[in-house]
């Protein structure tokens, strides 16, 4: 055991500056919010937004970096930068769509926004982690904040129930993840990712601790990304939580979880991908299939989007199964498109909901939306089409990229399953379009004019969904250079091995 | 690079779509949509005129990088196969818009025009893309506006019809997407670079199994779109419930995307497999021809009847394509145009009737000739065009298809020719029930004859029917080189297959009279009196080979006889 | 010698002008203009036809006039053009079509005088003339097919001219469909020819080209092609088995029956066979089939004609019978004889129909011969002209029918078809019988006309009677161009046609005049029997009908052929289409599978949804299942 | 010193007890306590492994886990309280407003 030497720790503050900013902002918002009425929390929202913006700017500075900091606890690379940026954007969108929502629903602003910032911090930490324990910490920071966020509507029994379910199952799941970390630790003697990777290179196949640890990690991450059969919390929590929080869970949490998942498995456990891709194959297949099948029969839009999120997790798992550099960047690209599309879709859900009540979440409430609010209807249609994977929208290119990756790795069967699932999914996405455009009735007039922030969020999401679709080139190169930078010079052999 | 004319053709409608959305006044919406549809129409006429009929290559090519990481480029071009379909598309869209503005669409006209113009972009893009990815994008893009057109402005079980249409198409197209990716990866494997460029993909060597599966995936997507029996059941629903303009475009243009796909992708990409699959497709085509006609015959609903007639007509197109003979393929392309015009016109006519009576039940009509003679006369011409009366367009296509088929397999032609009879049977019977006889419903006495606008819609179509029936030369001239070029890989595949046969099967040596289709295809000279006049270099090369082959056969026979 | 002759285009142009004029302006400008333009354009075409004919006569034998309009279809290597040509054969046909056509158009002025839809009528009539001229002027098979189907269309339109009557409309469609069945054969025939020629590197359907490359045909291929084309002819020319449409076609206006269903269109099949005589000569068995079908049809239709009481039906079956003769002629190799009979038949049968039309017109629409009689006095011109026509068709010299029929029978005998010759002769007797039966029932004896109608009965106006007289003259003397060889100027007609259709050379020695005498005698016997039954002992027919009830009913029901077709073709077709294909396959099997898949997916979704009970512990349990699965998998990996 | 396999076995047994408790007990508080049991089982494993491997990492981790567990407990109990306020129950099977 080496003696602790401060010099070897490498206190590089700059790489974690965005994290620090978010953390500080979280506390500032909490303090600033003392005494602010629930209905007047908008200012806090803007403050949050501003801090996210500042963090974004500093995170931009991380692009292109390489190396590690804090004795390898923090990975300084394009991968972290990419995910930090994406998470910050997602968080900013959520804040943007919360500005009116929080006031209307009398959420206590200080806690709400600071919790969002804390969970953002957790997500970013997961993306930046160079150590399983840091991943665990990030995951918990994120999760605990989100447990609370899910229950933000304190007087709403559904919100309570969502929180308790998420919390209990989340805690339960944490146990498995930790157990997995422990086993890996036992097998490799370290919890730092880079040394694990190095240790694996010296053949460890068949080590029972390693294999069981791998399985437990799969379970733990599987829960966070909502892979079947660890998905059960998703629909209930998505449905019960306040809608902006649902949006955050569907995007931010999922991105954060995938950031950790991808970094651990595809980057660092890549050399033993033969030990996990079969399990992921099965997970991917049943996740897509179950998600889509159950989504077919949903009547509540948030619940439907929850199952849709499960299905999309399945598609992402297809990418993970492919286990290669191109697959990693495919997943990352997919997440960009997925994030904007889903954020937009949930923003529309917020717009259609009745103020201060959970009513308005039924798909039948969307009937005739095209007449009452054509812009909103068009936006929703675009999001749904993107989720279906219709070109030239972002969702399509993402799917294309993922399928290409899987095919390139030779998973024809899985791609066929994914393709058939996409067709199934078209049915329920299009049913919403049917309600919007081809049926009459539904709820009263949703207004966007009095909620400019929400309108802006939707507008930006539409723009992003289209632009990322028709001009994917910069995002594709960003994703692939980010992933490759995570692979780093030392990990290059992995790409070679997979060819 | 490139003049940008193809880009303009494709995207001006999209601009128009955006433009109509900002129109407030309903009249202005219709007018601007119509005017915007005239631009691509004019451009496609220009293309037709400026097209070099002696070249088999893509013309007016434009190519720009799009997603370089995937080897995807924005690559457009037009050749003899797509040129005429482009023209058909622009014509039908313009006429549909002209017609729909006349009262057929009273609800939400702005969105209607929007979707029509977006649809036009999708259709034209599909036809003009050379990059497979780009093709696929447009291929899916055209689906969505059509879905809305059916679902919003349709009738009856419109939602069911719309979703059925989408799901059917998606099953095929997504599998095709997987196949496209697989193919591109193979190309990368062989050529060392990612590219979705079609000409490169034509060159990809594939194993037998790979070829078969890929062909199956492509063929499934296109077969659903065409549709080939038994994948056709989305069609009657979609056609019937769609608004008139939707049916026109659906039948007139969209179905052609399937057959176009066969010509552009499924067959040239996998010539050897396509060659093997010929019997299957000929059989399915024949079943489609007869089945479609017979089922059409017993439909009580006019629009459904026309819809099933499409199944029958498209069966002819498939037949011609899979005859894999220049005459057959040219006939098939011609028949695509014919079907677009005739069936489009039929749908327009049914729509006009529906607008007046709000029913399409044949039993609701009868004796209409008395009250609407102009309508009846126009209907007669359109019907005859659809029946394939010589002198009108339908015949030219049908005859060339039958010719191509006959050259490939006389038996198939014998079966297919029954379609000629059945086509007349159901259409004439329908006409009789609608137009002839006494007026059985009093309302039918007072319905109005065609309005000026409606006549203006029909006149260009009828003019086309006559023109294409009497003077097909300018059209066929333009498609011929491309068709020949498209068939070259087929000839090569045939040659390879025959070589294998020859080396193994001695029995074939006795089969001198029974010319292999190869030599038949090769020994063909235009207007030839005796001496075949080879029309391409490849043909000449192959010609020599065949002559050698035959000489060898003769020699072998002599030896056998000597023993 | 082939000469480019632009006037051929004009022959087509004028009927086309007529069509367009009547279609667009006819109803607006009124009856006066239509009455002039309608027949006028045909008269002009007739004049042009005469010009072309004269030109042909002035040129050396075997010359032809040619005029290329434009390139038509090119596909692959195959190529045909829109080209016109006139040789001896088509010159004759052009004269028949335009000449008789012109007078029938003129007649129609009177016949349609009371019909409101006169403009439409003349549109169709002119269109018919146009199509028929395309048919005979075509220089290739494919273009001939344009005319071939075009005349079929006009026939359809004109049969269903009075469309308000559903039966008429049905009959029109029946005609078109029957023709289409034949046309399918025609198409296959053309394809066979293309394939055979193409095999040899020749890609055309040009008559001249086919002729030049006959060497590419084997007997088998020629037979197949000829039989398929002949199937087309059986449709167009109403031969067994596709004749059923023609009797029903008589519901159209009578000038239509005269022009289309007697004089011109129905002879297209004969013309086609004669036009392709060189090909048919290669296929003796096909010739045999043609001759046999012709003879059998002649007899078959003749027997049906005996018992019909509708005046036009009798004439219709008579037409089928006479067409059978023509096919007997061409099938025997006596092509000129066949065409000769086409011509004479056009004269007398056209005339017969016009006369019948005159009677019907005069009686205000009555067609039932049992409600006629004694009209001789009321309509003298009609009577006399009809008498001439009847004698002509009954083949009594020196009227035209005698010479042509004689030539055909000589051909049949001379080619060795002795049996067919006998059938022909018997048919001649039957013809004499039923034609005179018609004449007697209509013009002789007591009037059985409805008194109301009789009151209005009148002779037709001159515009109708002039064509009668013209045609009567033609029917009387038209046969003189084809006298037996060695008698006066001999067989001018065959000599004129010889370069085109060849000369008939008997393979069996014919007893010459004896044959003619036998046929003539049988015809006269037929006429005498008619006289006995319908003038001398008018009650006798009823007695016979009653005694031979089965036979009578069989004939009256036309051998139950319509019913037979209905039973084995039409009904099964509809049954299968509706119940098996539409409901069974389409709705149940295919859509059932599709919707079933959807339902199955939704159902499994609904079932899977039940796993989300809302109970945290159930969730944890499901979670645990996943844990067990993964742990088991990794334990398996460890153990392995 | 206790041999590692014993430590690991104990850890596994305790973990399974935690899991079983989570699944079988209806009371949310007891379920949560079962989770704590699971976490502590993991802690046990960490400590065992750390002593076996001779690195500090495992022991440090245990502190982190305890901290996190405390935070979790704080939030969790708050949630449980708010549930109880609204629903007046802490039975897991009675919380099924959200399902299917």
C-alpha cells in the first residue's frame, strides 16, 4: 500500500469547476429561497437557469481534455464533457418548463430548484467519475434528490406514492449495485476504473467474484436505466411525479445513468464484453418488447411515455450490446436526440395539463388539440414522430446509428427485434397523433401565450429535434470523439479486438 | 456541381408548404398551394425536355457531403426510370390541388395544402435520390403526410385505414433500413469505406445467403408498397377512406414507389437473387392480376372497386418488371404512368360523384348518363384507358409487359392475359350499373354535371391518355437506355448461371431450339431485319460469347450424333 | 411496288373530323348540321377510297400504297409504327366500309330522325368508321388491333345506345366481353409471332416483314399463332364458341346492326385471316380448324334462325351463319372467295337489315314477325328491295350471293373437305328456308299487325329508301365481278386479289358446274319448303312445332348455350370472387391475420400490463426474478 | 482473523435476509430497515475484502456508504411521513393508486 502523497492526487480544480458551480448554486438557491412565496419562485428558477448556464460555459472548456484528476477519481475527458453538457442542457430545459409550473402548483421553489441542481450535480458526477465509488456517490446524489423531487407535490397522494415507490425500490437497488462494486473490488483489488481496466487485460475470465460483480452491476444500472425486469417503478413514478420532474427523470436521470453504465461497461469492462453482451442482448430484447407491448394499451400519456422510455432504454441497450467504439458514440448520439424529443414531449404534456391538478394526462384529453392549439399539436406530433423514428427527425438518425452499430457488430437478430418493436411503437405514438388531429373533444384551451418559458422550451425542443435530425454531422462527430477520448490512448486495443 | 434544379424541384413544394401555413385567407391558401405546385411541374417539364435521351446515366446530378461519418451524401440525379415518374408526380399533385380546391376539401384547407406539398417533396425526393440513405429518408417522409391526409380528411374508418397504411409500410421499410445498413457495411468491408452511394453499392459482392436475405428485406418493403398479393389489404382500406386527392396520389404515385424500388434497388442490387426469384414474383403478379380483378368485380363500393383494380394493374407492372426483359420493363414503367393517370382519374371521378351524393355505393346510382352526360363521357374514356383499349395509354404498357413476359415465359403471359378480359369485365359492369339503365334514385336526376374546374382537372389527364396511347415514343425513348443499363447485371447473372448449367448439364445441349433467354435478350436488334443491331457495348461482348456458345453446342451435337 | 400516298391519311382524317364535330358541336349546332356532317365525312372517305382504288388499279398488280403516320410503340427491340397501307385486299375492304357505310349513315338520318341523341349516335358511327378504317388500312398487326378493339368499343357503345334499358346495356357489355375473350387470344397470337420473329432477330409485326420472314416459323409455331389469332376472329366475327353476343347485339339501332353487325365489323375476322393468308398457309391444321368452325357455325346458327320470331334475331343468326361460310372459304384456302362473300354479304345483309329497319321504323318499333304480315302493299319499296336481298342471300343466280357462295363451296370441295362441303350445302338450303320464311311472314299473308300500329304504318322517307335501292342494285349485280372462270369476263375479283391473297388451287378435282347445281337445288328446296309452310299451309309450322316439341324448344332456346355459359362461367366466377376470394381470402384470411396480429399484440400488452400491480413488493419480486436470472447466468458462467 | 470466505458468506446471508425482508414485510419502515440490512451486508463484504486485499479503499467506501445510507434514511423517512399524512398508512400493499 502506497503512502498517501498529496502530490500524486493532482488537485485539478478546473475539471470539476462545473460541478462546483452547480453544487454552490444549489445551496445558494436554497438559501436565497428562504421566505420566498411558493407562487413567486420564478426568480429562483431564473437564478437556477443562470447558474446552469455558467456551468455550461465552463463545461464547454472541458471539451478535448484528457487525463485524470484527483488521483483518478475524476476522469477528465471528452466523454465527461459531453455528458456534462448534455445533462446541463436537460436540466436547463426542465427548469425552463418548471418556471410556470412550480408557481402554478405551489411547489416550494427553493427546495425544488435546489433539488434539481443537486440531482444535476449527481448526474454530472456520474458522468465524470473515474471510480466506482464516485459513480455510486453520484448516483445517490442524483437519486436522493430525485426521490424528493418526485414527492414535491406533498399534498398529492399520487406524488407521495411515486416518491415512496421510487425511494424504496431505488434503495433496494442500491444494495445490488454496491454489492456488485464490492465483488468487483474483491476480484480486482481496486474500485478505480482505469486500474480495473488494466487488471482485466490480464485475463481474469472465469473469476467468480468478477462475474457475479458484473451481474450485480448490471442489475444496479439496469434499475436506473429502467431495463426490464428492473423497470417496474418507472410507469408509476413517471405518472405520479410532477410532470417537469418526470421529464427530468426520463431525460436527465436516464442520461446520467447511461453515462455511468456506458463508462463502466463499454469503456472499462469492454475487454470482457464477451461476459456481458449476452446478458445485455436478452435485457435489450425484453426491455424493448415489454416496453412497447405495454405501452400499446396505455391511456395515460405520462404512463405511455414512461413505457416508451423503457422501450427506448431497450434500444440503447441494443447499442450497448454491440460493445464497440462506434456503438458507444451511437448511444451518445441517440441520447442527444432522445433528450430533446422527450423534454419537448413532456413540455407539451405540461402545457396540456390542467393547472394545479393531475387531470389532463389522459390521451383522450388530447382529442382535438390540433384545433384548439395548432402549434402545440404540431410540436407534439413532431416529438412523437421523432420517438417513432421517422426521418428526418433526431430520433430516426439515432435509431439508424444504433442499428448500424449493432449490425456492424453482427447482431442481426437483435436488430430485427428492434425493428419490429419500432413498428409496434408506431402504433401507440400514432394513436396520440390520432387523438390530436383526427378526433374531437378533449379538454379546454391550453395557453402558451401566458407561459412564455414553456413555449420557449417547446420551441427549442422542436428546433433541436429537427436540426439534429437533418444535420447530424456535428453531433455525430461530437459523440464519437467524446467516446473515443474516454477510450483513451491506453484503451485503443479494445476497438481492435472488436473488429 | 450540378445545376440545383433537382433540389429546387424537390424543395420548392416544401417552401410552398411553409408559405401556405402563413396564409390566413382560405382562397389565398388554395391559390398559393396551386402556384407552388406549378413550379416543380414546370421544372419537371424542363427536365423532360432537357433530358438527354441517349444517355443511361444520371443527369442533372448534384452531390454534397451530408453526414460524412457515415458516408452519406446529398446525392441527387435523374435517369430514364425516374424522369417520367417525376413528371407524373408533379402533374398529379397539381391536378389534385386544383381539384381539391373546388369544394372537395372544406375543412382545414391550410393543413391540407401543407401536407400535400410536403408529400410532394417526399415523393420527388424518393425518386431523385441516388444516395440510399437519402432515399430512405424521403421514403419515410412521404408516409407521414399521407397518414395525415387519410386520417384527417378521410371518410368512414379513416383512422383504422391510416394506421393500417402506416404499420404495413413501416414493417417493410424498417426491415429494409436494416438491410440497407447491412449492405453498406458489406460495402465497407469490401471497398474499405462507408458509402451509401447507390452506384457503389451495385458493385458489392455478396454471398448467396446474404444476397437472398437482403433481397428479401428490400423486396418485402417494396412488395408492401406496390402492393403484391397477399400484402395488399392495406390498400383497399387506405384508398377507400382517403380523401379524393389522397387516393389519387396514393394510387397514382405512391404505389409506384414500390415498383420503382424494385427497379432501382431490389433487382439491380441483387441481380442473381432476383433472377432466382423470378418465378415467385411472376406467380404472385399473376395471382395479383386475377385476384385483384375478381375481388374488384364484387365490390359494392366504387372506390373500393377502383382500389382493388389497382392491385390488378400493379400485378401487371410487377409482371413486366420481373420479365427482366427490356420490353417488359419499359412496359412496366409505362404502365406505372398509365396507372397513375387512369386510376388517378378514376379516383377523381369517384370523388366528384361522392361530393355530389355523399355515397359511393354502386347501388345508389344508375342511369347517370342521362343527368350528367359530360361526366359519363369522361368516365367512359378513363375507364377505357384503364381497360387498356388500344389507342389509349393503357394498352401500350400492357402490351409491352405481355410481350416481355411472353418472351420470358409464355405460360405466364397466357395467365396474365386473362387479366385483360377480367379488367374489361369489372369496369364495364360497374360502368353499366352506374351510368346505364333507368335512374333508380330520384336524387340522381338533379345532380349537376362537371363544373368548369372539374373539366379543367380532367382534360389534361384525358389528353395524356390519348397522347400516351398514340405517341409513346418520346417517353419510351427516354427510358430505354436506363432500362438497358439496369438489365445489364441481370444479363451477366444469367450468363453466369447458364455457364454453371452448361458445365454440368449435358442435357442442355440438346435444347438448341429452346433458346436461353440470355441469347434471346442479346440477339435482339432494334427494328432489326435479320442482323441484330447491338445497342450497347456490353451487349456486343456478350453477343460474341453467345455465338461461341452456340457453336460449341452444335459441335457437341455433331459429336454425339457421330457416336 | 410500294408508293407513299398521303391521301391514306385523309381517309382516316375525315371520319375523325366527323367524330370531333359531332362530339363537341353536334348537339349545339343541331340536327341539320349533324345530318350533313355525319354521313358527309363518310362519303368523302368513300371518294378518297375510290381514288386510292383507282390508283391501285392503275399500278402493276401487287402494288401497294403506303403512308407512315408516325412511330408508335417501341419496347426493347420491338418496334411498330402507325403506318397505313392499301393493297388489293384492303382496297376492297375500304370500299366496302366507306361505301356501304356512307349509305347506311345516310339511312340513319332518317332512322334516327326522332331520336334526341342523334349527335351522340353519329359520333359513335363516325368513330366506328374511323376504327374500321384503321383496322383495314393498318400495315401491321398491332395497329390492326387498334381498329379491332376500336370497332368493338363502338359496337359496345351502339348496342347500349339506348342505355336506359338495362337489358340493352347488358347486351352491350356482353358483346364487349365476348370480344375481349377473343382479343386475349389475338394478343397472344401477336406475341407468338413477335417471339418467333424475334428469335430470329426480327422485331416487328409489319405484315410485309412477317411475310418476308416466314422462314422463321415452324409448322408448330405458325399453327399456334394462327389458332390464337383465330380465337380473336371467333370473337369479332361471332363464330363458335364466342358467337353468343351477336344475336343480343340486335338491340342497338338497326342501322348499327346493318353496318356493324352485318356488313363490316363482323367480317374483320375474315379479313384478318385473309390478310395473314401466307401464315395460315403454313399451318394446315389451323386452316382445318378455321374451316371446320366456319362450317359448323354456319349450320348451327342456321338451325337456330329457323325458329326465331324476332325479325332482327333471324337476321343475326343468318349473319353468324354467313360468317361461317366465309370462314369455311378462307379456311379452305379460298381466301378470295371468303373476301368475295364478305363483299356480297355486305351488300345483301346490309340491305336486309336496312329493310328490316324500315319495317320496324314503319311499324313504330315492332320487331316480332308474328305480329307482321301483309306489309307488301304498305311498304312497296322496302318489300321489293328486301325481296332482292333475300334472293341474293338464298344464292339464286344471277344475284350476288350465288357467285360468292358458289365459290366458297367450290373451295371447300376443292380442298378436300367433302364433309364440310356437305354441311355448307345443307346450310344453303336452310338459309333459303329461313330467309323466305322471314319474307313471307313479314310481307305476305294476312296482316297480324296491331291495328293501332297498322294505322300509322307507312313507307319510309326517301332518305331511307334511297340507300335501300342503291344496296339492292349492288346486291343484285355485285356478284358479277366474280363470275366463274371462263364465263364472260370470268373471275375478275379473284384475279384482282391474287397478288395479295394468292390463288386457290384445288387439291381435289371438282366436278365444276355440278356442284353449283346441287347447291342451287338445295337452296330452292329450302325456299319451296318455306313457301309450303308459310304461304300454302300456314297452320303446319305450329303443328310441327307441337309435334317436335323437344327439338323446337332446343332451337328456340338456341341450344341453351347462353344458359350453359351462365352456369359454368359467370355464376361460378361471381361466387368464387365474392365468397371465396373477397370474403374468404381477403377479409378472413389476410385481414384476419393482420388484425389478428394487432389484437394479439394488444392482448399480450394488456396481459403484461397486469404485472404492474402498483404493489411495491410485487415490483421487488419481479426485480428479484431478474436478479435470479442474471445471477444464475453468471453462476453458470462461473461453473462452466 | 476471520477467513474471507466466512466474511463473504455472512455478508451474502445477511444480504439475502435483507432482500427477503424487503419482499415479505408489508410495513414500509421495516422494508426500509431491510434495505439498511442489505447495505450493511455489503459493508461487511467491503471490510472483509479490504482487509484481505490490504487496501484502504474498502474501508473508505464503508464510510461513504454509511453516509449515503444516512442521507437516504433522512429523505426516506421524510417521504414516509408525508405518505402517512396523506394516506394514514405505512403498508406497502395499500399504496396502489398508481398501477398498470
